C-alpha cells in the first residue's frame, strides 16, 4: 500500500457507560508534540447510550504530520458551550 507522504491509522477502543445518557458525542483531537491540533474527528455519536453497555469507537487519522498524542473528549450535549464530562489523553507510538 502506498501512503503518499501521509501518516494514516486509527485510534480504536471501547468505552463502557455505567449511566444511561440521552446523547453522547466523542471527539478525538490529534495533536503534535507542542499541543497544536493537527486534525479532529467525531469517533462516536449516539442519540442514546444504555447503562451497563460497552460501545466501540474508531477515529481515522490521515495527515502529512505525525501525531504525538490524541485527546478524547465526550459531551452529553450538542451545544458547544457545555464542557465535556470526560477527557483522556493518549500518547501515540
């Protein structure tokens, strides 16, 4: 496979919810070593999630610059002014 100068890959995982929610969106931001956002994508958007269930997510990355970390953030509102209820940083190898 040819990459044409792009770093490409996926950030995949599972997320378990212990509480039911009416709306969930998970945004994944890919960052360089200095914390600059290289790209962002929505890896999970669901109108409802049920307590006690595990959901899979997948975020695609395909840019010229190699990402150093990824920040996963989840909101339970479609409004931008409400902050995330969950944030996790992942170091990429």
